[in-house]
C-alpha cells in the first residue's frame, strides 16, 4: 500500500456499523430506555467513524455489533465535542 492510499474504515471487518438516528428514532430510543441524551455513553466528534459518517455533536448513533455467538447487538452513543 502506498503512502497516498486511504483505507475506508467503514469497511474494516472490526468496525461495527454506525447509524445516525433521525430525531424521531432518537426519541423512541430515549423513551424506551427512560433516558435523556446526556445519560447515554459518549463518543467524541473526532472519532474517525463519527467523522466518516458526518455525525455532529448532539446526534445519537446506533452501533450494531455482530458476533458469532450473540448475533447482533445494538448500542447507542451520544456524539459530543472534545
């Protein structure tokens, strides 16, 4: 690989799928878990995946991790500044 080549981190086998929730989807998730956005685990706006998908502070991400034993698991993170 040359120095000028770029790797698409979104296609890397160890990077789970990240999805920006719409305001409506975020509201449903927060109601489901009886939570406020600031009660969710955080992910920084500078995270390479956050930057790659164009998420902004205040967005809620759904992270879908797959495993051979557990199937798919969904996690949620609030995008925050540094």
